[in-house]
């Protein structure tokens, strides 16, 4: 009888340990997937900032913030800045769509809000786009942008910037992959020099002084 009881308790112990380790495994899988998604998102922002000539420096890229990740950069205040900032803001969710086919609306809410602000400024001041824009081939799910009324002009600007962003990520696919791997591994890239060693040198506007700091 005692042996049966001992075996029964042992059996329960084994099942308990198996269930517990299954939950721990699920949890660490979820954590890894979440980290990968944040790394993809922040790599998108960083590649757009790195490609933009008005950005003087990328100070750091991290996936270790309590609310996800962050790219801090400095940019020259120029008339075309709203277009560049719009592309940088859209690049995180663009990278998510490119990799996963969708973006997490909640996580991207600040990016969406700031993108819309840039688009409104562009429309209001009639700021010409500084680049040759690719043909519109992809659409954005505006119904997921948490804003009820986006004017048609703003929608057009957002779409153009989104398509430009996709083409940027395509063009710099190689650097994007390197950066993504580094971020997954190191979690934080903490200086302009380190970022340059990962992404390479870039063309910069020189001789300008007024610089502002941006976060995405
Ligand atoms: Zn973002």
C-alpha cells in the first residue's frame, strides 16, 4: 500500500514538473518572439534614420526599454525634415509588415500618431517630397490607425511615405539583416561609432548646426 502511495505521489510530482517546464518553455518562446518582433521594428526605424541625409547621428538603438525599444537620433532642421521624419516614424511598422504581414496597432500607436502629425504638416505647408517616390504598389490599413478621419491628402502622403519606406528596406536588406542579428544578440547598440561599424559609412549634409533630437 505504501509503495502504491509513494508511486502515486512520484507520478504526480513528475506530471507537475513536466507541466511546469512546458509553461516555462512557452513563456520563454513568447519572450523570444516578442524580442524578435521589437528588434525587427527598431531595425526598421534605424535603417530609415541611417538612410536619411538630414540625420546627423544615431545615438543608440535598443530593445531593452520597458515599453519595447527605442532609436535616438539627431537631425538637422531643414524644410524637408517632415518627409524624412515621416519615413523614420513609419519604418518600424513597415518593417513589421514586411516580416510578419501585419503590425501591432497598440505597440505602434505613437509612431502612427507622429506619422500623421508629419503628414498633416506636409499637406498644410505643401512641402515637396525630396525624393523620387516609387509607384504606389502597397496599401496601408488606415482603419487600424486609431484615427477616424484621415483626409485624402494625408492618406496619399502616408501611402507615398510607406511605399518609399518599403523600397528603402528592400534596398538596404543586407544592412537590415546584420542590424537585426546584432540587436537580437546584444539588445543595445550604444554609440554612433558602433552603429557605423555595423551599418557602414553614410552620406551626410555638412556645415549645418541646428540639430534636434528625435526618438522612435
Ligand atoms: Zn516604433
